[in-house]
C-alpha cells in the first residue's frame, strides 16, 4: 500500500491568509500545508479520504490519474469543499464517482452541493454514487475498510483502518472500544493541531500520549496549524517513531 499525504494543514491551511508569523513566512516547503487529505493506492485500487478546498491542486501535483472512490471523515468544509472537482474523473473514466460517508454527512453534502444530487442535472455537473457507511466494516472493490468512531468536540467523525494503516483526523476523543480497533497498526496517522489545548483537536502532547498508548510501529501527525511551529524544529523534538507529515510525503506500508 502506498499512502500519499495530499494535504496536512488545518482548516485555514499554512500559510494562513494575511498572517505574517515566522511559520507562515517559512521558506521550507514542508511548512506549506494544504488542507488535510490522503490518497491510498493498494492492489490497483485508488482511494482518497476527503476532498478539501485544495483537492484540485493536490491531485494535479501528485499526478493522480485514476480514482476509484472517495471516503469522507465528516462534513466540515475543509474536508468537502473540493467535491465538485471529481467531475474530471467522471469525464476521464466515464463512470460515476462512488462516495462513502455517514448518513448525516451525505445529508450535508446534498445541501451544500444541491446541483450534484438534483434529479434534473445540468450537463457537466459531477456524477456521484452515494454509499451510506456507519461504524461497520465496509468494502470497496473487495478491500475491507474498518471505520473507527472518534469525537471532534461533540461531532461524531470517522477514522478508517485499512489493513495495517489507520487514519484519524479531526478528533480529540476516542473511546476505549474504538482504540482497540487501532491496536496493531503498522502506521497511525493522527491529528495534532498545535501545542496549546484546543476544543476539537488533539494538541501535540495529547497526540503523542495516544501514540504511546496505541503503539503503532510508526505514527504521522497531520491537520497541523501554523501555531505548531516549524516542521524542522518540531520534527527534532518528537519521539523516533513519530513524524510530522508534510504535503507530498509518500509512505509504503
Ligand atoms: Zn478539518
Ligand atoms: Zn501564521
Ligand atoms: Zn473538522
């Protein structure tokens, strides 16, 4: 399995519009973070988790030429705003794009992208096939995917485990039972927003605590704010098996 970090930034991205802090002005390419998303490739299957506002640029940058399905973690705009762009894959592949999300998330997508889901579609609009998921294992082209329930302040969000890879973004609470699903992961991706506490995201310290509790072989931090600090500086201060993800990073699992 090859996982590519399409984006690793929090909702505003890094640099933040109109911010002149030192991280936003950094010349290190690893400090430039588009909105959080990953591409997963395994046995010829191409999946993307979340289509944020930077979806088009990310897919062009990584030269992704085939996409079999999109899976959504939750309905926040930084994870959904790019849905319109799947139409390029509709045209290229000649098929509707399967999208997988919880019932509540699909309802929100239908409100925000009314034209995509309307009965009488305007020519050229994106074509999607909606699949409702919950916390039960589901399968895409024969590949099992295990959803993991996490809480993002009070909002129920899904993380996903695919074989040895677990991806959790936008969370600050995970129950004991759901943590069990993560145990034994080769790679855990987890959100770590900043050093200070936050109402809806794990901060750096909380993410590191969770990693030492769940003991994946390797962990990657994502959904990062400019407030976390420089990539290089933070990378040198975290444990050996923990890495800050950055846009364009590819890992093989
Ligand atoms: Zn987010
Ligand atoms: Zn800044
Ligand atoms: Zn969110």
